[in-house]
């Protein structure tokens, strides 16, 4: 069985690379430094405003993925996901990258004693997100910045 949290086999590594490539296309208007009018128009044609990956990635990979967003996006700052990883590196959190017109992230938090409450408190204290809500499954925390 593949250990998704450590990306030990090549299929998982390829999946992560594919998600990161897809993420960069979805956020084409946010991952290019010094956009000119011409590059903005090209990025606007490429970007996708509504997207959710159909696969999860480990938190450390998500930190690298979201770090590609240059200069932040509304109140979202690229270091936020890396900060979450620094605080919860060994907790098994996985991420479904998303975009819902603005930056969105779905955190899949294992049901370990007190972990979900600690992650929620951390996110609310450090992310400046417009929406932080648990999904119906009880283990997925949706975070969205307007």
C-alpha cells in the first residue's frame, strides 16, 4: 500500500506533480510575477475560477503548491499553508487544492484526540480567512478567502 503522506512511490509523486501543474494553470493569474497587460490577458484566458482537485495531497506538498501564488491573493498569503505544516507536520493532514473564484483549500484532518479543534483554532487565528467551516463529513475543514 502506498504511503500517501510521504509520497514513497513514483505514482504518488507523479500524481502530486500533476496536481501542482493543474494548480498552476488554475491560478495562472496569480502565479506569474510582474504581470504585464499582455501576460495578464493570457493568464486570464488560462485560469479557472471554479476548480477542486479530485485528489488529495500531503500537507507539505500543498505548502509548496500554494507558495506559487506570488504576492498573496486578497488576504491569503503564500506562507499560510507552510505555517500550518510547520505546526502540524506529523499529524497526517491532507489537502484538496481548490479555487472558488478566490483561494480555497480543503484540509482533511484525521480524527485524533483534540487535533481537529487545534487545527481549527490555528486556522482561525492565523489565516485571516473569510470562511472557515467543517464540511458534512466532519473531518474536512474548508477555508476560503474572498
